[in-house]
C-alpha cells in the first residue's frame, strides 16, 4: 500500500468552490508516479528503452466533494497483476472520509504503440490489496 499526501489549492477548485472532477485523476496519477519511483522503477530509463506506462481503463466514483485547503491522502494498492497489466485501487481520503475511489488498469506500450510486458521488477511484486 502506498500513501501520497495532497493539499487542495485554489486552482484545483471550480466555481462552486469544490475540487474540479478532472483534478482527482491528476491526484491519483501523481500518487502512481510516486509509487513507481518508490519501488525503484525509473520511467525515464524505461522510455529510453522504448517502453512506457499507459492507462488503459479508469472506473471512477466521486463520493463527496473536497474543497480548497483540504488535506487529502491518496491510498494506492495493486489488486491484480499479470505480465501485461496491473490493476490499481486508488482512494482519495480526507482523514477517514472517502472522497473519491478509482480502479485503474495500467499497461505498457512500446514506441510502436504495440503492447509490451510490464517491467520484471514490477511483475515480481506481491499484490497489496483486494479489489
């Protein structure tokens, strides 16, 4: 399980004063990038080898709004892992309160746009949660 803190800035909010829906996707992307870095995968080195991560699917539920200056936390767990894809469960919390939840499917693609295997270092990781 990976935890990533987020502070809601004024620029993250819409005219109603709540976090604009697309910004949750940014928050969970930042958390996934931080997790990948933390487990020792160098995405720049991957790109130099012609392989990059790509989001294949996102299922998202907006549970309750977050507002300017809220302190949030993105909790990421890997729920499924094969040689070709991983599925992440990501929750955005304000304290113990669930704000947003997503199920994200990640794949790797080659420079040609064709599917590629996930990095071996990633394929060897244990699952960290259930879906």
